[in-house]
C-alpha cells in the first residue's frame, strides 16, 4: 500500500503558490491539502498544481452559519466546487456540534449523494465544533452509518475528553476502521496540539498517537486499499503558541511536520 504524503496550505498561505509547491515537492510530498475559492481563480491554482505534477486533497471548512437551511446550501456549494476540480478526496468539516442529530445526518447524506454522483470520496474530519467533535458522539454516528469515511485527527477528541482516550477504546477502534484520510498532529489531554512533539516531555503523547496512526495504516492495508493519504498537520498560530515574554513562536511548523512524517515512516517500516 502506498502512502501519499500531503502538505497543508494552512500556515503557508503567505507564500507564493510556486514557491510553496516547489518546497513541498522537493521534500517528497505527493500533493497538498487546500480549499478552493468559489470563482475562476481556482482554475489558476489547479493549473499550477498540474505544472508541478502534484495531486491535492480538497478541504472544506468554510460553512459556519448556524442557520441550518443556509448552512446546507452553502455546504453543498463548497463540496461541489471542490469535487468539480477532481481532487484525490475531499476532507470536510461537516455540520455543527449544536445541530440536531437529524440535521447532521441530513448533511452527511448530502455529502454521500455528491460522492456517489461525482466519484470523489468525501471524508468527514473528527474536528471540534463539527458533528464528530467527540469520541462518544462520533461512535453513535458510526454505528448508524457503516459507509461513513473519516478524516481522523484524534487530537481534537483528546482535547474534548481531557484524556488520551484511555477509557474510550471502542470509539477509537471504530474510528480507526473508518479512517480514509489521516491528519497527523500530536495532541494532549489539554490541547489539540502539544508545543513540540520532539521534546521528551511529550513522549507519552507521541507514542500514543504513533500507535493510532500505525493502526490506521494497518487497517487500510488489510482493507485492500492501494493508497492512503496522510497530512502532517502541526499547525501555525493559534495552534502553535507564542512565548509570553518574547512573542516568539514556540515550534517551527515546517520542521515539526517533517518530524511527524519521519516518525510515521519509521514506525510503518519497522520489522
């Protein structure tokens, strides 16, 4: 099974597209994870990606309104806009944590219809404020929807549960089985991102997350998948913290993401 390494545009939006993509490609990434504007400038972005021979994962995060009717309309618009560009898959921030289960299920069904119609897989990110914001909540949806694809970022669940999910292993196991795309970031019981996972004080958190990532890869391989995408996603400010005296960012996003990529590769290829 091939691992397709994907790098996030998040945190590098200040870079010119060609500078950004050249850097990404030179470090062995297969593509990037990006949102796309709802206008013709998206064609320019896709053209540059093709110029560099890079693939992409489409990311939807924009739909925020609490008016469900407007939310559903905007959600469909963004998903179709991404699907039209033919990404490897769409990673979707779907629904709201305060929507009813019926409302969130309506959005999930809409996404499934768009996936069936376009042939573009849509995975739903386990992200705070969205429908699968917590382990026990997502488990209830997974019990109902055997087809559900997840973008698994369990750092959010750790933060919500104030634990490393030691007492929610059934939910973790279900998420692993439904993982289609991986967001690799090390979280803790108190935050969705540790200050620097290279520091030994976070060795426990790093080992737990490495075990989850490896299990996700093993499940994908045993399921017969030819490839799986992984986005190392140590984030910029405000996920990264600033030193209170110097205002210096405590953690280099690029370097830490290369560390995460290396850790997963070494773990996966161990005998």
